[in-house]
C-alpha cells in the first residue's frame, strides 16, 4: 500500500488529486456502458419529494382496494393492522402540532394512525421529533389512544436510528421508546423499502402502465443513490480501490483518524463526491481499527476478560477490570456509535458490578475529575469523546488507574 501524507489535504493539489482519481474512474467505466437516463436522478429529489413519491404508491387503488398500502402494512406490521385499512387519509408534510410536520401520515379516525418519518438523506432528528408526532396523534385533534398509533423511521441504512431525545415527550417529560417497541419499525430504504418495492407481489400485480413506469424509475433511482445498482457497484468498487491504494497504510487507527480529519476539512461543495467516498473508507477503516484495538487489548491484558462487541451498528471493544474479589467489575471500552464520526472511551459497570454503583461511583468520579472532557452517563459511569489516536492510550490509562482503586 502506498504511503501518503494525508495531512497535505489542505493543499489544492491534493484535493484535485483525489477528485481526479474519482472522475477518471467514472469516465472510464461509463465508456463501457450503454446510455442510461433517469429523470429522478437528474431532479435530485429532497426528502419531502421522496416522501411524496412513496405516498403516491400508497394512494394507488385497484378496484377500490388499497392493495399497495395494505401489503406494505401487512409486510411490516402484520395482517391485523392491514385488515383495518378501508378508506385511509394519506398526507405528506402535514402540520400536526406547532411547527412539526409529518413526512407521511396515514390514518382512519378511531382505528389507527401510521406516522412515517423519512430520513433517506440522513437528516438529523429535530428535538423531540417522534414524541411530538405521538403527542399530536393523542391530542383531541386526532383523538387516538397510544395502542392505535404506529411509528416507522425510514433512514438510508439501518445504522441510523432515532436519537433518545427524539422519543422524549416535552408534554410528559419521559420517553415513549419502551411503550412503542411493538408498534415501532426501523424501515431503512436499503434493506426494507427497496426489497419490498421489488418483490411485493401486490405491487408487481398492478397491471397499470403509469404505475409500473413510476415504480421502475423509483427502484432504479434508489438502487443508484444507495450504491446498490449492479452497474454502479462496479464503478464504486474501482473508485474505492484507487483511493485505498492512494490513502491506506498499515495502521488502521491512524488511517481512520486521518480520514476523519480530511472529511472535516473538505468543503461539501464542490467536493461532495470526494467526501462521500472518503466516508465509505472511514467506516471501513473504523471496523479495521476496532479489530486492531481488540488484538492489542488481548496482547496487553492476557489476565483480564475481554469485551468484544463488533457486531451490528454499535461497535465496542474493551477490557473488564476487577475490583476487590469481583473479576469482571468495570468495563473500560472504546465505542463507536452507529459507525458515526465520533469515538468515545468510557467506564461502565459489568453485570456483577452493577449492585455496587452507589458505592463505586464517587470513587470513579474522583478519578476522572482531573481529566478534561469526561461526561457523566446513565448506562455508563463516565465517557469522553476522543480522536482515534487518543482512544487506546486513554483506555490504558483508565485501566491502570481503576486497577488501583
């Protein structure tokens, strides 16, 4: 792998070099392909536009029956809710409470309300967003009870979930999250919405030219925007190979940290294509960094139990630190939430240590008091956001000091 001074990204020469790598590959790959045109790609629809397209499919009626909507609801919530659908109101961008507008709202009075929150372009949650929608459905204007309200969150991929604050009700002061476990769905476009549009027999069975043409365009649009199109994948693979050859070293931790610095420094316009590609590499290199850290932990702490949770959207690696006679008392971990940009190092209590929280928390608080940046947590005792390079040295420091409590 070629060595490179990634910090030189500040120079225009380095910016243009990365940009040219991408553009050269795209030009070469497209010379091999037949001409393709999709008006949705050229229109570059925003989230409200995508919501209107999806809602339009739900509005499709065949012989007076909402077959598409019913199949969508049946697929993701089950037949009982689908059976309630007879004459729904389907709206987009409906103001339901204050300045809060639902992306898609489907309801029938006294029967059910389905709120779909579209995050296809990874927009951040507004304060109390999902809770505000639920509060609105429970208000006298709509008149539903909690058991009649269903919520779906529609991000690009399943590693984007609602924030805890999004579930917290300003009116009640507590969270709806636990109460809605059975009626909430995470329906990402990549692995839920797109496969449903492609494979649903109810959707495929609508023999109507305009509907089928619209469905074809939307599926093609989603595949290409989500990097799931087979032709585009070949292009993306070649781009990533060229960038890896140019940027990767043998140190995944250093690579991930420097890639993040580059992404932060790059202007989004006109370098959004570069940012997109580097973000893919940063996520990949973060997974490699987690493996590098866990290997280092196993080498440095052979007598301690290891915490290795690198599956799913949240990755965490760490070491269990004993306290008195309890072998697995503390957990000192390096954590990456939803493969986002932030890395944190924290101290939590293992299962065996949880009953001693009141006793041990003041001691840990005294330990971190002289260390800037630590935040008191709920599930954890304390945690701190750090750079990739700072993560492992801080873990070592905390393990050493906790061992002496």
